[in-house]
């Protein structure tokens, strides 16, 4: 291999803290809870052996605990623990093992088996995105760590559900056996290339948490997982579009760099056509397939752009070492905006010298004469940075793309409840963007909470066309229209049948999940009605069930 570790390094914390691999949102959220408790840094807990289902069961059935009556039906208790409380790896197989408890309460992270419950940096990414609006972080902490005092003492309230009571009982049994403390690292705030997706995520989380008094805790946690995964996917789709463009032009769009004003459209926002009909051979399917192909087809350029930003960070470190660039305020890594700024002409001479050394090192390790594909890259006459990036892509591009595909599939919950992408099994199966019922339900719960003229948050009905417009404007989800970009150029006459079928399927889906009310043929009475009447009149929330 002609590349050393510096050449192969791909993770770029200034773009995303995620180490691109297949993610499980249960494990991401469990690790995220530790960061909530420790103000953004992970927890340091050590355990000699992994906990098994039997270990969790023994904690639950301890004689001095509140669940001692469960011991009379130990087999039923074991099944309940395995299905309701625990996140299992390879469930139902010979290699089945426990990753940890489901993230139903804040201290679930204290009982996880860390090596089987890896978040791959997604917990940090979540925290840093939500931190743009500290109120969202605080409200999540209040929700997950309810019934827990500031000093960590567990004091269950009268309305606690049985699953949370079971988890808190297990935590109490292990409190003296395991010490929970911050890992000693320093939090590194993320400076996002575009703050808008982080603000959207935080705003949606706050709106969803207004439903905490109306639904079981387990249901709200599931909805939070779907919403957070959806927004992580939207953030990375925006980066897939933004990073290559910024590297190509040598600068981040000014509107993204300064932060978008309310109502301002981001030029890198994702525009996605989603198939609501959900039939492989349905009329909307080819359009949703094309939309998926466009976005997944951009991954190679995103890989190249990420490599560019990461290597420009190395270049910045070299300039700092030689006194040609001031150290960026003691931060460990240069923000992506500053790294991309090093593509300016004033750094050209130093940049060419730095990357010329790296190109020479790679080519010197190759056999002479060079392989035809390498010789082609050299003969293109590109700058030394571009030549270096093409060489790195030759060796590592396909490798990194594979892991990016797996990561994006998991964030879009492919073939799982809450999915936004589906792919039939088999080699002939192609990806297609869809809108699953559970994801639609979560988005509707958020969308129907709006601010009235007095600034109060409350639920109110919306017309179907208003919801369709909101999904387009806020999330880039197109159902009754084709996008005007991202692979499309608007709808023509032959496209209208597919759009009508998709719109009709959307109304049917609304009726299935209980949100659609059609009082008459009058257009204005065809509304989407919230399930709960929520009204926030003061700092103390006043809510009443409809």
C-alpha cells in the first residue's frame, strides 16, 4: 500500500463527528444520554465483564428492590426484560448478546456493554447540533432525567412507567459497584458549515417534547429516535451537497457562513421526492428511485471534498509550525470554513510545496513504470493538491464510499419502521425514497404545533395543501410536486399522473394514522387535525386532552 496513515485519515471532525459506519439509534441515544448528564462529554465507566440477560434479571429481582414479586414468574420476567428493556445484538441467533438497556431513561447508559453499544461519534454529533439551541438540550435532559436529583439520587415520582422504574431500580442496585464520572476530555464545540439544519433539529425536538404528558414514555422515546435520525440524515445530505461545492469554489456560501435569516432558503438544502404510495411498480416509484440515485451518486464527490478539508487541516498545521499561520485560538482542529479558506491564491505557493512532497512520497513507493491508472492521474497536469486528492481517491475512494452508504442507509432507517429509504432484497433491488407512516406521524406531531400571534405554542388544524407546502419548505420532502433541482427540473404533463397518485396516497396515509378529517366536499374542510390540544400559555404549560 502506497498510502501511510496520514494519507488514509478520513474522519473530519469539523464536518461531522460521525465515524461513518452502520448506526443503531438505540445505541446512539444511550451514549447521548451520558453526554446530556455530563454537559457534552462522555462517561467513563469500567466493568470487567459484559452484563448478560441473567445479570439484568438478577438486578431486577433483587430481594430488596421494588420488583421482588416478579420472581414468582422468572421465565416471564426474563422474556419481558429481553423484549421490553434490552437492546440485543443478533437477537434470536446463537451469537445473541446484550448491547444495553433501551434508552428509556437517563441513566440507561450506566448499564450498557460499551463494546457492543458503540455510537461511532453520532452521540457527539447529536449533542453538538442541538447545542446551537441550549434550551433543546436542557429540555431533553429534563425529560430523560426526570425522577433524578441534581446529585444523581434516584427518586421516582408517582407517575413513572414500569419500564423506567425497572431501569432505575437496576441503576440503584449497581450505584455502589460502578462509579460514573466524565471521561476527563474537553468538549470541542462544532462550528457547522451551515447552522440551519441544527436549528431545525432543535426546534423540532422542542415541539415534540410538548407531547410528553400525552403519550407513554416508550412511545415518545421511539418518536425522538425517529426524529433525531431523520435530522441527522438531513444534515449529512446537506453536507453531501455543500462540501464539494465549497471546495470547488474555495469558499463557503456567505449565507451559510453567517447563518440563514428566518425564512431564507439555503442553496444546499436537500430536495427529495418521496414515494408515499409505497408500491415497487407504482407510478411514483421511478421518480423516488431517481431521487435516491442522485443523492447516493453524490457520495464520491463528498468523499473527495472531505479528504480535501481534512488534508487542508494538515496543511494548516504545517503553516502554523513554520510561523506562517496563527494558531486558531488553541482549538485542536481548524473549523472547516477556515480550512477551505486556505485554497485562496495567497497560499498557493506553500500549498503546492506541501502537497508536492506528499505526491512524491506516494509515487516513490510505486513500481516503475507506474500503473496506467496512476500515470493517467499524473498526466492530467492538475495542481499538486488536486493530484494528491486524485491519488488518495484512487486508493481509498471506493472504500470510504461503502461505509458512507451503510451509514446513510442506517440514518434513513432503510427497511425499518420510520424509514425514508427502502431497497428490495437481492442484487436487482434499487433504493427508493419513501415516507413511512411512523416518520409521517412524527413530522405531523411537530408540524401541527405552531406559534400563534401572541407567541404562544399551540396545536391547530392545517389543510392538506398547507402541510404539503410545509414538508417541502422545511424538510425538502416533495410529494405532490417534483423538485426544481437535485436531478429534476419541475413537472411536465406526463408526470402529473404519478403526482396525483402520490397525493392521493398521502391522503389515504393520513386517514390510516388518524389525522385526516373530511367533513364535506368543501376544500377548506379537508383538514389534518392534531390528536392532542396543546397550549403553552406561560412558563408553566397548560395542556388539556381533546
